């Protein structure tokens, strides 16, 4: 699963804020509640489903034939998870006869008494006739998934004309048992077949292969999907809707993309790297893609970022991008890589418990780095690892959490910045310590040993130990079963032809770490000697012979250590580091130092070979107003006209806009029609600042195709004085996806502005659409945070309903007031 980053960030910052100023007694019982792996009394063997849908009631009618057997000890009973269902019949199937079984049901679990005691491996099949009613189910959602209904009917009655009618499911963690009775635990695996009866205008998607389709007399069609390889119940999936299926393939493997018609022309641009990714992941793991096909589908109002259902990955709407958006880069590429890698780590070998979720999520996170490195170069991969580390450090409370956690309040809590980015950064260290070949050989052994089964972290360690021949308990104890990271201070001293490097560990929330470290000692220019040392004490001093004072000592020379660092280098040494040490983090650290301490050196980064560092340099120059230096400005002017990367070019244009200088008008005119929304938006911003009286008309001229930066600029101008005709634009602007905490906060503020606008509209259909979009955004916010933000939403909505009530439109006013009851 890939969460909505902003949801996680919002949740953690709010939860932190809450726990600080809350004098209520906290429920801390969970801190003493060991989360054992689910006991396997019965094992799932096969699950056969026959389902149809009632769109009016948002119900699903289900028939299930589930085959199980006792795991080891004989048993005469069975417990199945079945959330919020109406159970009509439960019988034991014996050949052609049905034997009614005694059962009790508490709306969460079925306790079934079998007809006799069954022995280990002795199969039996139960038939259950039931109704799934997901909207009547109440369960606490999570930061990653904002609800836990399992089965979702989107716009089922077609009341929202702008939204397609869809059905999709979301199983992780234990929500699929809201639409079929099962043992809803990750350490269960079952083969699957499913017959879905749907209105014949729709297409369906599920796990495995579509084996047959049958038209029914009542205008429906029954699609029969079958999955002959066992997988965990949380990975079951159904999708139904009016999709175009864009066909692609990897060798003989079908790789299809299910998208709305509007995005069909872009489907291969959005998802088209998937075959290459499959080839790449097969190559590095040495394990062929295990499943019979790989499809991806986009769901409206999806409650998380994306989900790796076996052979049927579900993405949220942010995956949709048009041709112009893609010019700025495919914002969904890493998510596509992430979910695909789960088909190995998660689906083929599955974590046996949520405590071990790192076996799924840290690998999926790290797969993004591996793909970035392969496709976009080492700098891109290193930049991803840097993002991982920053994401982990964003919430100080995360530093006290172990990667493998047997104590947690809610199983959803483990889907956090520790299991994902910190875990990714930890795998990057492990990769580096054991070496490329050993790393991938170990993954190969782990996958082949545990395929179609579940695993816990010791099985990963054993695979690495078998391949490398080394005891790796030290690494796993520190990084998997321990918390935090080294906080190190590095000092240098040269005397008597000896360079001393003193490394102090200053962390207080975890013990002293033991770790290997590469130290490069430079005599001059690029001439260096590499030393390998082990740090293991609160303070370690290392001695290196050197004829003269070294021009640079580069500690953690490959920049692989996950740490907080105070590195007491001089400006000269950072200059040497930028020039000669050369990897992404070497250059980034130097540029950060220049930005804070030696602005005159910062402009070096404008010519960096990696676009991300050129962008970073421009941002820092912008913040420090360093563009007033003529030599720096002339480089920025060149970048604004020539940089091959659109985001860098746009940032340079943005800086020129601030100068409000007529001489840039030709440049802005040249780029205002650029295919990139970022570049064209920056250029439009420039033009409208030069001629403020033309701003509204200019903005309107570009408004019919304005997303991203262009949408922001157009929106900002139009928003100053919006008319009824600007509704589509205002709505589009409000809808733009959120990718950071800042954007989330801005959108929460923007909700008030948007509501003010809506309160003035005469077109009630527009008002309703706008209000629904506000609710859409509100529903994406995790429940734990929602209650804190809801007063803002209430205030915004009542402004609109008050306006409607005063116009005498009681019906609409009541509708709005009812939304947040
Ligand atoms: Zn994931």
C-alpha cells in the first residue's frame, strides 16, 4: 500500500499536538499488549465467490464456498471474520448434499460448529449465503486508509453527474472480510475464483485471469475470474466501472491499464514503464513475475494512495495526468514501481503479521530508489533516499519506534514513516554493507524459500546470513528491533603528520550504535585514500597518516548512514567536497552549507549536472534574494531560457518574475504557451505582473486548460474577482491534488475562500458540486484528525447554507447542513 503522504503527515503532526496539550488520561493499555501472530487453527485452502450488486442500497449479495482444513491440531469448530453482514445460511457441503451447521454471529465474527472433528490437512467446504452492507459498518480507519469498509460504492445512484459510477474494494489491513467471510489475517493464503454479475455496460477486474463472460437475460453479465495461485485474503480485489482497457504487455504477460475514457490517450504515458519495471525487478531479484497477468486500475475517491492487490493494483485519481502534466514529469512513476514490487514483496511472500509489515513496505519503498537509480541515474536514487530520511525525521515521535513493532495501539499505526521511508533507508544501508551481489542473492533466497507463504523478519536475516556467511544479528538488532539512529558529531584535528577524526554519538533516545564507515582522506584535488572503520563507542577517534594536512576528509564517504549529523568542516573543505567527492549527498551537503554560511559559493550549484540540485540551488538563491548579484542573475536568465528540465526552468522564470522588469517580457511571451504547465504558469505570472490591468483577461484566456502551476496562477488572478462563469476553473483549482504538508495546510485555508465563492453563486448545481468537493477533501483526512479540523469545515459549509436559506432554497440548505451532522 502507498499512503497519501499528506494524510500521514497531518495525522502525525496533529496527534503530536494533541498528546502535548491534552490533560485527558491517555489509553496506554496497548503498550503492554503483545501483538502475537494470529494462531492458525484452520487454514484457508480455496475461496469461491458468486456476487452481485444492489446499487440502490449499496449492498452486495454473496454466495461463498470456502474450503479449509485444520492446520495441525484436530478441531471441530471454525471462526471466520465477517464484518457487518446479514447471514442467511451456513451449511457444510458434502458432495451434492448440504448439512446445516450451528453458528453464532456477533456482526464481526462467525463461530461455526462443524459436523465432526477434522484432522490436520482434512479438507471441508462450507457454503455461506450472505449480504454485505459496507455502509452500515462502523470501524476505525487509519492514517493510510481513511475508512475501513472493504467494499466501496462510488456514486452508486449516479446522482453526481460529473462522477462515474464505480465499485472497488480495499482489503488491507483486515477489511476484505466486510465483503466475504474469511480468516482475515495476513498469514493465511488461498486460491480464488469469483463470478461477478454486473450491468453489462461495465467492465470488471479481479485477481488472476478472466476465464469467461456470460450475458444474462436481465441485461447483466457475469464475469468469471480465477486465481490458481494462493494469496492472502487482504489482497483480494474487485473493480467495476465504465473503464477503457488499454492493452500492454511484458513478453507474454498481459499488462493492462483500466482508465476513464478521458485518460485513455495518456494511459501508456502514465503506466507505460510498467513492462520495463517488471523486467528490471525480475532481473535484480532473479525471481520471475509469479502471477498470470498484471493490471492497474484507477478508482475515484480512493481512500489511500495505491494498493498492491495481487495482479490488480488500484491507484487513486492522482495517477491521472494529461500530456501537459506529464511534461513536468510523471508524479505517479514511483507509486507504480512501489505497487509492482509488492507483487514480490507482500504478495508472493507476505508478512505474517502487521508487526512485520517492514517485509512488505520497506521493500516497496526501497524499490522506488532502485528503479529511480536504474532509470534516471544514481543521483535520482540518492535523492530518493534523502527524501526517505527527511520523511522519517519529520515526526520526532517516530524516533522512538522500532521498525518491527509488537506493541501498537491499532494495526493501522504500523503504516507510518518508520515502516516505509526509514525502512527503505535501512535497506539501502544493508545493501551497501553486504554489497550489490550479496544483497540481491539474499533477496532471491528469501523469496524462493518463502514464496506463496508468509514470513517474519528473522527469515530475512537468515537469508542474508546464508548468502554472506556472516552473523547479522548486530544489524537487525539495531535497525529492525531497535529504535532511533546515531546522532553524530564529527570533529577533525591535524598534527604530527596525523589526521584525527573524532566521532561522538549524542543520541539520547536509543543506545550506542555499531556501524561500519568509509572514510576518504584527500591529499589534494581528487587524490584520496579510502579507510574502512567501525564506530562502536560513545566517542571514537580514528588516526590516519598524512604527510600534509588533508584537503578534505570525507566521513561516510558513500553517504549511506541513516543519521543526524553535525560535521565541523570548513568552507574550504566543503568546496573540495562539492568538487571532488562528487556523489549527490556530497554536493547537496556542500550547497546547504553555502546557503547557510557562504552565499557567494552557492551559485556553483546552478550548473550542477543533476536537475534536482539546480532546482534546490535556485530555491535557496530565491530565499536569500541572491539573484541581485549580476553574475548570478545572468546564469538564472540562461536557465530560464534553456534548462532541459521544465521544473528548473519554471523556477528560474519565477525568480525573474519577481524582478518585475519589462526586459523579460519577450521571454515570458516566448514561454507562456509552453507545453509544461509549470513553465507556462510562471511565464503567465510574469506577463500579468507586468500588465496588471490585463491580468484578468489574460488569465481567462489560459483558463480552459490550466492545471498545476498554470492553474494556480490563473486561479489566483481569477479568485480576486470571480464570476459565476469561473466555476469550472475554481473547482478545478480547488481539486488539485496535494503532495505535501504545506499544500494540505493551504488547501484547508483555501476551503474557506472556496466556500465564500460558492455562497455567492446562483447556479445551485454548481453549489452542490462545490460542496461535494469540499466533503471529498474532508473525507480524505484521517478520522483521527478530522474531528480537529471539522469545525473549520462546518463554518465554511454553514456560510453557504445560510446564504441559500436566506434565498429561500431550504432544500439545498438542509442538504448542506446534513453533510456534517
Ligand atoms: Zn506499499
